[in-house]
C-alpha cells in the first residue's frame, strides 16, 4: 500500500519507497522505460529498419468469452443448422440481415451491415488454429502470442512495437483503452505501452499535490536507478500532459451513448473505450496499436437474448467510432479487427446456449479493407472428432495480412513464419 507523505516532507527516497503509482482511474506506463519523447503531437511512426514510416492505426476489439460465429455470420441456407440448433436457429435465420443468398449478419448488426453495403467490411470465415484447446486461458494466450505451441510469451502486438516501431519514444504508440492492465497481446519487455482506463483521471495517486512534488523531484539523479526513475517520471508527466491536451482539443462527432445496458460482464465499456481511441487518433498523439475489450460472450445458457444484446452493443459502439473517425477525416488510416479466443459448438446445449467451440469468423472494418467474404465457412456436416467446426483459415494468416498490408511491419519476423495469404486489404501499405 502506498503511504501518504506530505508535500513539504516528500523527498526522493520517500517517493521511491512509496512507489510510482497511478490513479485507480488509469493504469500507468507498462513494460520498459525509454527515452523521453521529443514531441507527442507528431503522428509519425518511424520504423527501426529501412527508414519505413506510415501513419496507419490498428484497433483490435477482443470479444472475450468465445463469440458464437454461427450467430454472427449466419448460414442462411444450410438445413443442418436447424437440426443442430432447434431452439436457436429459427430467429437467427429469419431475422438475419442478408449479405448474399447464403449468409447474413446477426440482425442487431445493422450499422455494420450499412458499412458492408458501403464496401467497408471484410469477413474472414472459419478462422482458427490446429489442435484447438477449449480452455479460455490457453486459447486466449494462443491468440495473444500468435503461437499455438504455447512457447511464446510475448504478445504479437508487443513484438510489433518492439521489433518494428520506435515505441521507445512514444509511450502512447501502443495503448489499451478502457482497461486496468496490459492485455497479453501488447506485452513485451522490450516495448513501452500505456494502459488508460479513463483519461480524465489518468495521473498519480494522491492528486495534484503528489504531481507537483514529482515535478519538484525531477532534477536528475546519478546512477542507473536514478536514470530509470527520472525517465519514468518524465515519460509519465509527458503522457499525462498529452492526454490533458488531447481531451480539451477533441470534440466527438458521433453519439457514443450506450444504447444497450449489459449485465453479463464487468468489462462492457466498449463505447467509452472506442471514444477514447478516437480521441487519441484524431488529436495526433502518436498512437499506433490500440486494444479494447467487450466481455460476456461465454454464452453457455440463455444465449438467444444475451448474444443479441452483445451484438447490438458492439454494433452501436463500432458504428459511432467509424462515424467519428470519418467526420474527422481519419477513417482511411484506421483498421478495426475483432478477435475472440474461440467460437461456440454448432450444437446447442440443454440450457439454451452453446459450449466452447473452435472456428469462427473475424470482422475487419474500415476504409482500408476490400469488402467481401474470405476463407470458407466450415461445414456443418463435416465436423471434427469433437463435434466442432473445422477451421479453414489459420488466425496467423489474418495477423500476417494486418502486419504486412496495413502496418508495414515484417510479419515473418514477428510471427516466426509465413502463412497462406488472405487478401482482405485494398492495397499494401505505402512505406
């Protein structure tokens, strides 16, 4: 526990003993400490190799719990669906929003369907990995590290920061919005990133007095630990100042009001998290990789209404986010991608829900995408030995396209190999 120390009595050794602590409304800088940024306002992302640079942004949306792919992208004409899901299939088929004669979106995804009609949505079908595990913990780790063998410990986005981008100069280059800790996808000891639960309360525990004391203490200290302390303090202060400037200069151009009240998870702050993401992008803070989470997708029971509510909430938040970016002239730079640790079993259970499954579709949204359906929908008649859908696209193929086609990074270096191409982007990034 951090002890209270009066500002007049606060000395450097006391502050070090008390610890560098950020307010409960926001977690602090994560991973290594690096050089103090020269200017946060520049939206320049300098790659470490070959002098490549681009100002594209990636926003990853985690659908935590295991999203039901068959209720997200509905196979409209497959009679086997009704056999497997006698309770769930009827309304999901009759109310789906048709994309073509064979598939439709969940009827609560009307805003995303509108973006599909405008050519701004790509759907990769049947995404998974070999020998799937049905453990939340293990499968999340696989998706976060990009390694089905479970040997890798660093996150694929964290490795991207460390290997491809000059994140050391920009603590906001990698950012988790609406979170209280660093998501596994962003973890890497060689990268610096920031976790912001609420930018308005982002600061030091203890408020303005402690913040003032920190400023007074920052006068340089000899030795390696003093250098680390001074760098951390300077970086934290610059981040706090950047967020305050960003907050005052940003005006949202969309309604982020939560239209659906969810009680299934404590992590349902997606609209607020995406509004914060829009603020960071629009105001040129130097953000590059963003991660947000929507929880509640572990629908073992009463799935019908629960999943519809979640789809509606996702749709409302993403639609507002895209509208906001477009109104500020930033939509052409931003790729939105969903991911979930696994899909659900094709056969419903006795509780009106579905259990942990395997393959599922991923949504990719934004101006950079080539609209359409990619991959192949897993067969409902040719299930694997566990009664689950067989995957058609390795999830690392999706990561590969994002890394090389949108972020201008070396996908082979980050993922440790190359995978089949899934060309859901309009054109490779210019570097």
